[in-house]
């Protein structure tokens, strides 16, 4: 099977897993439920078409279908956003209008995919391309779970499907929910002027905000096509500061393995010092250096590896290098390094 067709199958599975997640965790109105059903048919059809594609057909059909598939993905991201917003009654009107727009852009998803659709390479890690909503600021209490940019089983054998399901679906969702609660409670406090519980909500804000943001970097920083070594300016910066890629990797692995209890190992660029650094965070918020931009984050909480590795965090850390998505890290580095404070 050609590579694109395989990507397409993974993508189809990713979509159907999302739909399953939404059905289990979200209350959708009839309008959205109807669209969800159409998306489900679309993902299923695309998966079926992909499994039939052989290398002779693929050459003819791929180019025209790639654009089409990207549209479906774009609309699904939009739909996910709407599904999140729909939980809030105040947003219902706006949501209906936006839903209407998305219907106009994409009339009858299900019928159109009778034409076989093949997913382009970027689908394998679309998280690297920020979804449309990134252009708009997130209002207080309206964070949403970013879609996993690949299927739940895509990182096997390095990270198993069950771990990924729990980690993304359940745990990351909980950070999002609790961050939203903290932001809403703080907004209420601002309004009422009653800051009696400020210490509690500030802690919640730090813990769940750090959890949400770090996991948001964590998912697209891995890829089924990952591994290898960094290139370009990031490679040069690593060599310059750490001496070599191997020296960097040794230090990063050691730092990750030796975090006391749950936490993270994080490669950062310091806009102040103008060089890279490796930091660790106990839990999320302790020992954090705030004036930095995370580039590469490795989750070493037990939930990230326990089902597959039990207590062998070192094996998990070692294997994790096979799925690091360097182009994504490079992209983050390219943007982050432009931010430079006055050095002191
Ligand atoms: Fe985690």
C-alpha cells in the first residue's frame, strides 16, 4: 500500500475516534449531531476508499483528492470547536450561525466523498499547522482540547493505544476543563471583588494551565514518522551549546529519568541568555522557569508510559526518541528564537 493511502487510513481512524470521544463526552444539539453523523460517514468512506487504493490508481487520483481531503480536515477542526462551544448556552446562537456557515462551505459531506479522497502527507501531523481558531484569542474559560494529530495507535509500538486514549481523551481533557473552571471562577472574582479563594484558583490556574499548554506541545512534538536527528539552525544551536547532539540527548534523557516523581523534561530557548537549555519541571508548575518558551517536552508522568513500560521510565524515555517530530520542534524554535529580551 502506498504511504499516502496508509496515512489516509490512520487519519480515517483518527476521525472516527474523535467522533466516539465526542459522543461519549459532549452533549450535542440535533444540528451538530447530524453533522457528526455526516463526518462519521465521511471518515468511514475515506477509510474504505484508502484501503482499496493500489499503487497504479494512486498516481492518478492522489493530486486532485489531496486538496479535497484537507478541506474535510479543516471543517472537522471547525466542527470540533463548535462542539466545544455548544456546551455553553450563551454561545448557542453564535454557534448555530457558525454551524450554518460550515454547512454552506461544505454541502453534503457524505455524498461528495463518493469520489475517493486521499489524505495528503501533512495530515500525518496537522498539529504543526495551527488550526484556524489560533488566530483568535481564547476567551476566559473557553479553552478546548486540541485534536490528536494522528490516530491513537499511531505511535505503537513505542506508546500503546490504551495509554494514548486515556492520556489525551481523559487526562488532557480534564486539564482543559479545570483550567476553564479556574478562569471562570477568577472572572467571577474580578466581577464581585471577592478574592477569598484567590490562592486556590491561582494554583488551579498554574497547574491546569501548565498541564494544558505542555500537553498541547507534547502531542505534535511526536509523530509516527519521527525519530532521527534535528537539522538546520536548531542542530547548529544544539551543537553550539551542548557540544553535540549526543551530549544534548544524554543530558535530556538523564534529566527526564531523574525528575523526582511526576514531571517533564523540556528543551527551551532562553530569550534572555540567547541559548538553548534543558529544564525539568516537577509536576507542571514547580521549579518552572517562566521566562522561557518550551520547544520539546517529554511527559514522564506515569500515565504516559505505565501500561506499556510499567516502572521502566528509562526504556520509555529511550524509545521516545524514535518518534520525536523534529520538523515541528524546528518550526517552534524558528519562531521562538526571534523573541529576545535585553540580556542581563
Ligand atoms: Fe500527561
